C-alpha cells in the first residue's frame, strides 16, 4: 500500500474549524472530507484541539476547542519545509 501522503489544504482546515464550531464530531468531519477518522483526530490533537466537556447547556457558546485553521496551515507548511543545501 504505497499511497502518497498529501497535507490538508487550507480549505480542508477551514472546513474542520467550521465543523468544530458547528459541534460536529471529528468522525463526521472526516467522513465529509473523505479522510480517515484517525488522521483527522491526530491533526486536531497536534494543533491544540481538546474535546469539549458538556457540563451545562447554558452559558457561553461553544468555541472550536482552540483549533485554528490558519495556525495549523502555517505549522504544516513550516514542518514540511525542506532545507536548501
């Protein structure tokens, strides 16, 4: 199984952020993006997302658990950079 790995695009990262804001689960987001659930949850955890804890139904609105699409894209681009020799 030699599939070439491709990074998530900015559109996919934005979709993830919007999905989390809309309280979608990572498995639902992965299904929409046609990615493995493990890939999506691994990316979320790597970029600062924490699962929400539902303590009460009232109060401040749900925020996407500190996942920021732009920061995730910048981190991915930096880590993927190849040094010039």
